[in-house]
C-alpha cells in the first residue's frame, strides 16, 4: 500500500492546504473540474456528438482523479525530495 498511498493518496492536497494559499487550492480544484469536462466533451466530439454513458463518465472520472492525484503528489510531495 506504500506505493499507492505515496503517489495516489491525498498527501498532495494536505501539503497544498497547509503550505499553499486558498487561491491555489481553488485553482487546482477548478483545473480538476475543467480537465474532467474536457475529457467528457472530447469523447462526445470524437463519437460524433453522442452523449456519453454514465459508465463512461464514471470510468473517465476515476482515471482523471488518479492522474490528478498523481500530479499533485508529484508537485507538492514527491517532487520536492
């Protein structure tokens, strides 16, 4: 569990909230929502304008969440070593 917790856990958010400003925390949350929206819109565009299924939205949301957690942990926790 050490590798998963280190790279995909909430340590990045903890570091951001203790060392970063409120504006930076809000900015990262907005970037998360914009990235998720871009993935869903990109799928809709690539599939010819069809609405994505709820299963697709859940899968993309989970994958995007893991990627975003990795990025936060890389920037705020593991990248500063």
